[in-house]
C-alpha cells in the first residue's frame, strides 16, 4: 500500500473490480486486520485511514509461519516427508534450506 486508504476507497475499488461489498463488511474486515496487526489505523477527519503495518517480507514470514505451525502441529510426519521428497530433487532449495538451518542452529547456540 503506497498511501493510506479509507473504507470507502476499498469498497469503491472492489465495486470497480466487479466485487460488490457492503461498506460495513469492508469496515469490519479492515478493523479485523488492524486488530491482528496487519494494518495501522489513524483518523483523517471523519474517516479512518488504513495502511500496511508490516513490510511485504514481514507479512510473508508471518503468514507462512502460521501455516507451517499448524501443519507441523497436526501433520508433522507427512509435512517433513513431503519437504524431504521435494528437496531431494531440488538441489538449490536443499542448499538454501541447509544454510538457513545452520544459521538458526548458530543463533540458538549463542
């Protein structure tokens, strides 16, 4: 998001994209994303303006981390087996994984 947007901006953008969404639904969604820490909210006159609270990298890390936590908790063995199978055929990904794992282990030893 380059600039803060209002609920009206979101509703109008969705309408132009062929997705009719009620103003109240857009407002609820933006407020929920604010409560979860994905957006920041500030008042501009009578309207609230919303902006990204996280960088793209932070957002990606948070989303992927949430998905993986659930998968590890509920599907640990199939997840690890699938990763091993995939990385066995992708040397570049395996090398990157090994490097990241070594970095994490090094941080843990400090």
